[in-house]
C-alpha cells in the first residue's frame, strides 16, 4: 500500500514571492507516478504537475516546479511568483505498482497575501 | 471535449433513501474512478473500472455502496440506504492509461439529513 503525507496543513505567502509545499510518500514499488493537484474553492480538481519516478529530471510547468528526491521519498512543489489565483488546497498524490487509483495526502491550504 | 460530467451537482436527501450519482467519462478513456472527499478522511478511492469492468472495489465502505458501468460512457454510484455519515463530495475521474493523469469531474456534494 502507498501512503502520502503532507505535513503543512496551511501555508501563507506574499503575492509575487516563492513558496514550497512539502510532501513525503511511502511505497515499495519501483514504478510509480507522483502528482500535485490543485483544488480551488470551486472544488474542481486540477492537475498542476506530474513526475514519473524513473525520471531523474525534476518536472517543471511554468511557475511550478518540483524537487523530487527519490531516495528520501520526498516530492515538494515550488510555486514561483505567487499569484492570487494560486490560492487553493494543494494535494500531493501517488499512483503505480499495480494501484491504478490515486493515493492522496491530506492537503495543504495555500493562502496568498496581497 | 466537455470533460468528465457528473450529475447531480448537489443532492440533499433523507436518511434511508436511495441515492444515485452519475458520471460520464471523457470519450476514449478506458479507466474510470470514483473518489469520496470528507474533512475527516480526505480523498479516498472507492472503486475503479477498466474497460467497464470493476477492478478494485476494496475502498467501498459498506455493502450499502454499489457501482456499475454498463457501457464506456456511463457509470453510477448508488448508496442504499443512505446515512448521514455518507455526506461528502463524490468525484468521478477518468484516465486513458493506468498510473497517469486523471481528469476529474466537478463532483457531487451529497448531504444526508
């Protein structure tokens, strides 16, 4: 079974600053995927970024990047130049190893201070 | 494509009533997932289908819950009888491949009084 832990229930950052959200996971599988999803107040789940475990290069999507530390089983999300529209719940998730469904962390509530 | 479609968006019912939630996945996606989101337990996988066949229903909480996928474009999640502790947001998601990005519907907020 996979587990995903997000240790920061809430984070706050000033607009235009950089913030890092933490995530650790536990899996015995060698083939798995990691994701960050965003859930704004509309409650729609939106994919922010994806990382394949076999790839050493950290994924990047515009202002969003990850720091994937496979040995430490750490998968943090960095948001640069934070914008008011980034305010949301952020969920770290994993899949793979025969488990096609996603295992989610409890989420981090990100607040953007204008 | 219109994305994953769920209905209804909101459902309020009395304890003991039957509730049916509906989902239309993205065309061409072979995988369909049902999740439940609550404050206490977060997001948890209930069941998923591959090519209309249920693969893993270990997350279904009780026999009161059942899910079907009669064809590639439609799935239902039924709760009978419903209880107040079933109150949650229920998401349907679909994916073209295993392990890959899942596309979520807008969710159904269920309130059982």
